[in-house]
C-alpha cells in the first residue's frame, strides 16, 4: 500500500474515532482484532472483492465479450447448441458461459447476465428482463411408451427438483400408476434417463424440444404452463449495453418457440 507504519496507525485511529469503538486490542507488543474489528474486516473484505470485480468488468472493451450464468440444464440442453446462431448475428466476440441456479451475486462473479427461473428472490436493484413462462410435461422414449402406456411405469426423479412430479400432477390432473421409481442427483440426468428409455420424467418443454424433434422423446400428455418464468438478470438497464440487449433479445426470440 506504500504506507508507513505511522500512517497506518493514524488511519486506524481515525477509523476508531469515527466508529466510536476499538478495532484492535494491543497486548504484549502485538495487536488482535476486537469483535467489532473482526466484523468490519470480514464485511470490508467482501465489499473490496466486489469492487475489484466491478472495476475489472468496467475496464473491458464494450461488446468484446459477455459473462453469462445460466441454469445448468438449460445451458447444456438448450443454450449451448444455439450459441453459434447468436455469434452469426451479433458483434459480441465471445460468451463466457458458467452454470448455476438460484441466487446469484453478479458483482462478485463479474457477470453481465444471469439466466434464471423465477423461483427465488433476487436483489431489488437487479434489472429483470422476462423471457417467457415455463411449461412442463411428462416425457419418455417412444418405445418406452408403447410398452408401458397401459400398465405401470417407472417414475424418474431429480433431487434438484424434488417436487416436479407433484407440480405436474397438480397442474395436469393426470393420475399415474407407478411400478417403481428412480432418483438422480441432477435434473439433467433424469432427462437423459428418459432418452435412454428408463422411464417417465417431468421435463420443461425448452429442455426436451430438441430431443422431441429428433424422435428421442415424446410428451404423451402434452405440456401445461406453470407459474415460473425464465428471466434474464442484469445489474443495469440492458439498453445501456448493446451486447447485453442483443443477447436478451435473441434469448427471448429463441425461447418463444421452445416454452
């Protein structure tokens, strides 16, 4: 920091005078943080890390790249196969894609956008761009349905969406006779298991539309609309950044035929 010990001591004294509390305990020529000092250090460290991330994002050339966080299953099963189409119509050089779901600290992670399901509360100062409402349905391999349509079936569950089956039954009102159940650690795996003919899974239309077009999956009861939306979260108005707005517009257009 290019500061002398005396300058640091004066700065600490100024902070202690400002807060009206000691930040250090001085014992045997050594210093130890007080409870308030430790509280200040922990929270200041987080804020400084966020400020560093913000500074790095602000120094990047406009339109050079986008840092995007996306729901894992949506990223793998829908977004990644379509990114080349975005590059062909945009001046954005690259999309740095990371996968995560739920709450997100966009400043700390240096993100331009976060694509999420609207099933959690985000900070009030985030800018929210709706992308469309999610529709869900039962999906399975065509051959599996031919073998089990009139009998008991195997239900495929995901631990990351434990209430998917209850949600579908409440919306669709379709009873099912379950012969057995299989559980998977991630939603993506339950959909892959359905493609492999292992049973019936609950799938959002956006995540299964490609497999349906290829004939790998069918939705025997169709799809029902849920109350959950896909949204794009940003720190500021997307219109202030051409690349961010282009990506959101492209997302909304592409999702229009998939939700």
